[in-house]
C-alpha cells in the first residue's frame, strides 16, 4: 500500500509526516503540532525541524542507495517507486542549510 506519506518517529517522541499527495508537512514536537505546505519548505525557520529533515534526507539516501544496489540484480524493479523516491529526495534537499 502506498498512500504517499512518509512518517519518521524520533526517540524523543517527535514525529515528522510528509504527505506528497496532499503536499503537507506536519511536525509534532513537545506536544506542539506545526503544519506547513510543501511549497513553502525553503522558508521554514524552525531550526529543530530543519535539523530533523536533514537527518531524514540522509537516512533515506542511505536506504535507497542500498536498495538500488540490490535492484541491479532485479531488472523488474518498479520504476514508479524509484521515481517517487527521487521526488521525495529532491523535496528534502530544499531543507538543506
């Protein structure tokens, strides 16, 4: 199932939700919830959120690199899935300082 949502839960119970279908980013941190439109990501000033988005980007890149290394042995790899990963990675790149 693919509902186009990425959820990242952190050790301190903070949660990051990115929905590429609704184009909304939610960040729950210390009982406070903030919602941002994805088109405004480069304007986010919340340093804690930016730090966690950068971390999420690095983790996803590592996972996808490992998966793509394994995909060379599987020529039937779903190209749509790979395209969605690429688009999400480009989105997260906007958060880099």
